[in-house]
């Protein structure tokens, strides 16, 4: 088994240019909700997901037999097949389909990592925490945990997940930044009350104001329900088979 050399946590994509991504694995984290929805999609049997920058670009793929999912400011954009709720990605009719996907924060973070030269880009959520962590334990590259945040601002739920990964990998890595230690401590202190804490977060409050009819917070805080490893291959996210 190869040990991970170093692990770092980046609290916001705005900080990413200060980090070197070459020859590193980047785990993109957008707990509420893009990376959770991506894990659900592959657990449902989706073939591949294309992250795109804008709703306009996303809509173009309707002509190529893609389902199109688009969200901005926590709301589904009218005229698209889906938004960004993980409940939408549980539909068994999605099996073997391709999806073009654009969100406020998550898909932007994925594309940014690619542009900055990350060696591998994988998707993390509480739903695949153990599966992801076990895969990372067997990699020989340094790891960067990128929190997608909210419009370049730090958020609570992504930081908690980054801390959970650092905690899972303790003994297999060296935390080389204070942000990793801080995230780990935040997670360890609150591991017994994750849902309660995340319900207080700014993004959870947005859901409440928008009168969402599904409990996306509770769904996204489930542990280890999707044994999948979404990974970027070229322009597409696919499910990596271990």
C-alpha cells in the first residue's frame, strides 16, 4: 500500500491559484449539493456527466441526447430536465443516460481544477466518504481537498467534509497546512451532530427561504450510501471502477 505524502485543504476556489495542483489529486467537495448529486447519479447508473460553465452551454447538449441539469442560486432553472437536488438523480430512468450539468459552485470548481493542471480530479461527498478515502489511501500522489464553498466564500458543510476526509486518512498522510488541521478538528468536535450543525449553515437557510419541498440537508449528510468514485476523464466525469 502506498502512503499519501501530503494533504491540504482549500476552503474556497478563490484560494486555489495559491496552490500547486500539478501531480496532485484534487477532491472537489460541494456537499449542498453538486458532488452529492453526482454520487447519487452514478449510484443510479448514469453513464457519464459533462460539467459545463453556463446554462446556455448546458442547453446546447439537448441536441446530442443529453439530459440537461442546471441550477443557479439553489434553484432549478426553468426549461431544464433537472436542477441540483440529489432526489432528482435517483430516478431509475437515468440509468445509462448522459447528463450535462451546471451549478453555481460545484461544476465551476471542477473546471477550475482542470484548467490549473490537476493530475486527477475526483468527487467527494458524505455518501461516498469511506469509498473515496479507501481509494485515496492507495494513491501515491499528494492530495488537495477543494471546498467549492458559496460564490468563492467559505461554507460550513464543505469544510466539515474536508475534515472528515483528513480524519479518515490520519496515519496515511501528513497534513501540511493549518486549514487541514482546523477542518479535522471542526469535524471531530461535531461528528455527533452533523445534521443539526449544517441546518444552521447559510446554504441550509437558503433552502428554507426557497421553501424546498425535500430535505436535501439530511439526504446530503448520509454516510456511505453510494459506493462510487466519480472521476474526471477528459471532459467527462465517469464512475471509476476500483
